[in-house]
C-alpha cells in the first residue's frame, strides 16, 4: 500500500474542516428586535429614523473625541497654574458673598477669636451697665446746651469831613451843627473834622482844602458852599469853577464826594438866583457822577423861601433846620451803604 502524499492529505483536511465565520450576536439582540426599526411603517418608523439621525457618525465621533481630549488637557494645565487657579478654597467661593462682607475698620481694636466663639451667653458687666443706663430715664432736670452767641455783622465805618461856611460850622444854631447830628444818626459815619468856617466863599474852601480836609484823610467829603458867593456878588461861573477844583483834588485821593444844594433865603428876591446856582451844582455833579443831596427842597416853602421853623435869622439853620439837614443826608446815602 502506497503512502499518501502529506500535502494532499493536508489540503483535504483544510477543505473538510473549513470554518464559516459568523458574527456573534449580542445578548441584547433580542431586545433590539423589539425596538422600532427605521423600516417600520407609521409613527414607529418615523421615530426610529429621527433617533438614527441623532446618532453620531464616524466623523462626528472623531470630533467629539478631539474636543474631549482638549478639555482634559485644559483642565490638567489649569490645575498646575499658580494663584487662585490652584487655590482649593477659592474654587467654591461665591462672588456675591464676598461682595457682602463688611469691611474691617483698621482703627477698631482687635477682638480675640475666643471671645467671638465663646458659648457663654451671659453679657459682660460693662455691657449690662451700658444697657441699663440707656434704658433708665435720666433723673433730675434736663440741661440744655448753651446756645452760641449770634454772629455780629461787621459794619464798615466811614470817616467824613464837612466842608463849608457858617451853615456847616453851626453859626446861630443853639444845638449841634448838622455834621455832629449826622454822626449821631448814622452808625456808618464818623465825623473826623467839621471844616465849616464862618464867611467862607468857595475860593476860600479851595485854598484851605489841604489843611482842613486832606490832612484828616477822610473816606467821605460833604461839600456845602456858594451861599456867600451869591451874597457878595460873585458870578456863578466862578463858584462852579472852585467847586470843580475841589472835586478833582478829592477824587485824586479816592475820596467819595457828596455835594449839597445851598439852602433857601428868607428874601423872595434871592429865590431865582439860588435856584439857578443849585441847577449849576446839580449839572456839575452829573458830569462827574457825584451824588447830590437836595436840602433846598426840604427846607423851603412852595414859593422858594425858608420855612420859618428851620431858620433863626432867615439865613442860618435853627436846631430843627439842622436836624432836617442831617435827616435828609442820612435818607439819601444810607441806601448806598453809608
């Protein structure tokens, strides 16, 4: 008997024992058969097809794996960073709670932690005394604090000189002259010199202005002149020229000037001359923007002569007349701050 060829025998064995490979069905294949299939009709098939669309394909799976790997790497990197990233106590801290924490007063004295966590609810003796004192009404009369004294307003005082003739010096007046009365009536004015000289003309007043006015360095100058110029026949233009020189000299020294009209006379024949000179005085004052105090209007009647009660001799002031002059000046300049 011939020996068989081993290769032939091996080939036959391979052909006789060929294994058919089949996929292994999982245990859940039976359960999966119960679920809706995409090929099912009706609502079950529609639901299965919708779920199938949600399943990620091979490309989506790779994308999800890349994103997951990036997140894991970022978390590992953040865990190794210094500061708050690596601070386990700050990980769960709430920004709202941190914002509501009361600030610490650096001037307050520090309190031991044992005192803050002490289980003893009994208040201290000092706290009890404070609470008792605040709860118990005070005995005895209530003492009100002494009110502060009222603030006194500082009133400026202006010194003044009165330049004139006998109407200013007080000739024939049984009482004080009008400058003295004005000083007593006006708290803002203080008389430093009465420069009225009996018989003076405006030219005489101009000649002695340095000695009788500027030597006293006044803040204010009252000028009452011209009556003797008219009485001695001097022209109106000469009187105005002298008054102008006095004004310019006083202005050069920053002295505030108040001009006064001359008073009336008891003779009606002098009324027109006095009115004319007073009009020229007012015009001169307007040129230099000087306040004019019209005493003539308060001392004269409707016919332009002296009110009898205001004169002692038809020319000079009586005590009542001097007071009227002081009142008229005060009423005119007080509203200006003097």
